[in-house]
């Protein structure tokens, strides 16, 4: 996030007093997809959105955190964006803003045979070899990429994907410079 000129105070403010938050419960996703109550520790994913005015520009910070049950919150991803980039940012749920962001800067990857730039909830089963086809894709050479991925994997049985996207950081940084946000 330092590359995007997002500082610790902005991250802290976004997490502690967001304008809106989407909270994803990995156990609930597994219940929805499998129809049974899962066992083991749960993981929550929080997608926080907050509007700031920085250098006379209105920007939004989109911060993704991972919160294993009973443990501390981990900031995993953070992005600056504008309502020009994602129309209706002020009205959308943070998960929908992340989806729009992924559509703009995401790289297609294959999930269960389908090309996607964003997965919100999916259940995958192993192939004949017992391997889970979690994701495959062609990533541009000389581009920096980052994976957003939160999943639960039961070896040789299934995987529950709560959230997944592959962001082309190189293209995103170009947009930040062109937009004069860094």
C-alpha cells in the first residue's frame, strides 16, 4: 500500500470508522454452498470503504482485512479509487466496489473452467488426480500482480472460495499516476 501512497493513519481511520463495510463469514459461505455447519476456526473478511479529501481531491480508500476467529485483524489489501473510476461508489456495497475495481484492473483467471476477474463465492471439487483446479491464468510479463484470495481447502475433497481476484498492480499504478493520485 506504500506504493499507492496510502498511509497507516488512513488505513486505521478506514478500519475504525468506515463509511460502509461488507463482512464475509467464511463458515456461512461454506454452509450456503455445502448445506452443513462447518467445524474449525472461522475466518471473516471485511471490506471497508471510506471517503477522504486529499489535496483537494475526493478519493475513496478500499481496505480488505482478514480476521481469523480469536486472532487479530490483518490488513491484506488497500486501494485508492475515485467515483470516476467506479461510478456510484458512494452508493455501492464495498464488495461491489471491489468487484468493479477487479473488473477494471483484474486479470482473467480460470476458476472451475470459467474465465473470471472476480469470485465472491464458489465451491470447487478435485479432478481425477485429486487436485483442486483453484485458479490458472496468463499473467502479463513484466507486470507486478497481487492475489486477493481467501479460501478454505479440505484436501482431496473440496475448496470454498470466499473471495478471489488477481490485480494487475502495474496497470493500477499507471492509473494512479495518470489520475495524479500519487
